[in-house]
C-alpha cells in the first residue's frame, strides 16, 4: 500500500508540474520581456545552441557639453560625444580643453567628423551614432599622421595629410605594446618607440619615411 500511495503521489505531482509549465508558456511572459530586447536560448541539454543575444543596446550619450578655451562651452555630438563620454580620466586629461572656432571642429568633405582639443583630437569616419570614434593625443604619432604625404605614403609638400592623406582615418586609440605606442589607420600604422623616440610609418604594408626630424 505504501508503494501504491507513493506512486500515486508521484503521478499527481507530475501532472501538477506539467500544468505549471504549460501555464508558464502563455503570451503574458512575452509581454513582461524588456521592450526591444530579444533572446535566443538553446534547448535543454543542447550545448551547441546560440547564447542569448540582446538587440538594440542603448547607445552612448548623443550630446556632451564641455568647457572650452576662454570659458566657452562646447557641445560635442554624435560619435564624438559618445567617445568623450566613455573616455578614461587619463584620456580626458591628455586631451585637455576643446578648441573653439569652425576650423577646429566640423565635417570634412569626405564625411569625417572631428573635434580638436588642446592636446589631441577625437575623430570618426562619419557622424552616424553607431560609428566608432578614436582619440589621437598630440605627439610624434599625430605629427607623423599630419605630415603631407604622396599617395604611396612618402612625405611630399604637395601631398595630403591627416584623414585626407594616404593613412586615412584612425581605427584605434593609442595602444601600448611594450616600448611602443601604436595607432592603426585605415591604410596603415604609426608606432613610436618611447625609449628612443623612433617613429615608424607603414602605409599599405610598406614602411615609409616618417617625415619627422
């Protein structure tokens, strides 16, 4: 009798659990999910299925107001604002105050957007909100990037510099690799050996003169 009673209890418990699971699969659960977020979950026991994926992740700030030179407020927008908002204290300190005036901020003919600071620049390929922006501090790397260059990357007085030059737009901030500080660009890389000050410029896989003295 004890075995029969125990088996009946198990059956009843199983039916009750099944009822609860069925009730939990109603449409009301979907209404309680975060708005604009969808997830994909693997079936139980399936270790090869995709991990949960979130969509529509909230972007960074679209506007940031910073005190510039001569106590003039400068409003950063789009990817420039997002980058400044996520910058480290060390990066902000290195940048210093934003410079004012039309020539120190704006959009180039190529669509590149930029904001000059006393100690560097924040630049992005375009002003779309999701476009990444990068910080290039003032120094020998920035000087080499701003050197006028021919299309093959060799220094030339009649060439173009900065984002309009053969290196193009930065694709990284300044990163540290041992004794080297490195910035990658659309079409190359500039590195500086912080021990001896040597600057190496690579354009489309070819090492070219830095153009610095």
